[in-house]
């Protein structure tokens, strides 16, 4: 038996075998195949061939072949693999605001993810605790918005200056590195909340216009962008213009999560905008603001994504792609069932900032890309899946890698082919993926940590909850 992660759609074995001696594998394109579809054939007479619907599909065939060769010691059983993914959007998100990860570290993670056939890197670049992009038109964003005077996350109380941002050259390097592995970068400019670092640099983007420090703590903060001021839009468009020059992909994320509305309630500009548009709630004001930014992005050829929180006002533009993460009211279900696009994720299954004690590998593996109550239209509206790692409590490379791997592989499996193989197959397939971890020096969590027993789960959960509890 051969085990591949993610498991191929169809494998047929034949009688004989082929002794592979390291020769170049013959590859070709066939326009009749889908963009991510490939056929890998091994025959005793002709050796190995890969036919793909595009260069990207051929790359996926090569990734599969690498795993086969490792398992067969180069004596490959004659076979035919016909493979294509179930979902076109297969993403991982890294929060580089709370902690800054170097270009080299991102490359190690991206290369590993690409070999798991992920095709989108959602780059969370802005948040309350740091703005991490060079923006020439508004240079205080990266010069001042990228610096905080401490890191007070849970039990950790460091009073040292913490800083870092990606230069244009860094971002271009990441985009090119991703492109070489058929991964698109989906940059996120989180708005109107999680914007303290932006407001620190340019207080005029907020309702009160007052300078605030870049946040040093975890949490949800009241300083949000003013929805009623033209200046806010003017600045946002300047940032977006520069981001679009760097990031050529078709998708752009504008956040929209966790937005406390108190400052809008006391702002005359926000209140007049509500009146002009006959809005009744501040949730509607949020969607109005996001719709405007999305229209700007659309004029630049982008498809806009936001977190499911933006659905609360019920007036979000229908062409938004909604990323689900935590959705107590199940707004995402109605959105999908009315034929609007959704990216599936879940706080309890695909958030890898939580320890294995809370989110064991098996639990992640069991994540369904479909919601209970999704009808045929709803299921067709799911364009893919995403796993996320937020980094308030993750400050160094070995730690982020431990949290990501191998749990990300479980999401890769579901995104490539939901329910194709069982958990036992998946764990065996991970063995043949280990050399990729090794090659990229990835600190994959050891097997004993993947699925802790109940007592260990309880102890690990309590330890984590204690660690994230802010100390006075
Ligand atoms: C989120 O986790 N705040 C999207
Ligand atoms: Zn305002």
C-alpha cells in the first residue's frame, strides 16, 4: 500500500514494477484536464509520466511522486493516479502582527504548505499590536505603527521594545517564492477594528483623532477606524494601492472581525453617515464601510474576503467571500444557502494557536467543510478551507511550527479531498511526508503530542488557560 497526503482521488495498481534510477520524469500538459488536475502513470516499460492541466497540476503530480518514491525505495509498482482537489481555495493564515516572523521562516512554512497542496497564503499583516508593511505614501505606518513598547500577552510581561515590518523587497520576495510553488498571497488589511497600530501612526483615521499607543496586550480594543470620515477612506485607498502593486493575486482580505462600536456611537461623522443612508444599526454601518472598500478593490480587479462578523448588519455586498471562524448565530449558513461564497474554518478545529490538548489532530482531521443545514446550493458555495495561527502566545519559529504541523496537513487533506481516506491512512501518509519537514527544518510536533488522553487534555487546557490569563 502507498499512502499519500493529501490522498489522491483515484489510484489503480497494476502487476509489474518499474525501477526508477533518478532520470528526469516526463511531464506534459493537457488542456482537457482541470487547472489542478493531473494523471501520474507508472508502467514497467515506459517508466513515469505526469500529465497535468497546467504547470501547477504537474507540480502537484511531482509532490505526489516524491512521496511514492520514498515509500517504494525507487522500485515503483505500476500504477495510475488520477487526481484533482475537491476545493479550489486551500489556505493557511499566519498572524505576523502579534509576532513578526522573518522572510526565511515564512519560506520554510510556505514550502512545506505548498507540498501539502495548499494554494493560498493568507498573510495577516496588520493588527492592534503592529502594522507590518512598508507603505511609502504613509510612512508612519511602518516606521511607527510597527513598534510597540512591550509584549504583555497573558502571563508574559516583557517591557522591551518589539518591532519589525516587511519591506517592499521582502514582500516581493515572499510573493515570488509563493508563485514558484503555485501559492497566491492573500494579504489582509484588517478594518475597521484591530486597527490600533494604524491609528497610532495616523490618529486622524479614528473618530476621536487622538494618538494612542500601539497595543502591547492581547484582546479586542475600542480604537477603530472612523467610518464617517473621508480621510479614513483616502488613507485606506493609499494603502490598498500600494498593496495591490505588491500582491498580484485575485483575492484581498479586509478583516471585519471583532469590532466594538462605542467610538462610532459618539462620532458626529459616523452618525451623519448612518442618517444619510437610513441605517439603523452600527453593524450596518460596518458593512456599509466594508462595502465601500470592497467596491474600491473591485475597481482594481480584486475579489474581497472578510470574516463572518461582517454579516451581522445583513447588508454586506453579495459579492463578498465570507470566511467563517466563529459564528454563533450561524449567519454563514444563510449566506452560503443563498448562493454566496464561503471559506470554511472553525475556531474549535482549525485554529492552531490552541494547544493539542484543546484541538487534537484527530479533531482537526474530523472537521467538516460543510455546515449542518447546508443545502446543495450551500455546499456548492464553499470555495474552500483555511487553517489559522494567531500569534499572541507564539513568538518563535519552533513554536509556530509545532502548532502548525502536522495539524495543517489534516486541513490539507480535507481541502484536497474531504472524506477520501480514514485517519489511520492519514497518519501513515504523514510518515512519507516527514522528509519535507526535515528538509525545511520544521519542528513538527512529536506523535505522542497529537492526541493527548483525557487527563492530559484537561491538564493541557488548564495550563493554557492559565497562561493566557493576564496578570496584573
Ligand atoms: C479572528 O479570529 N478574530 C478572526
Ligand atoms: Zn467616526
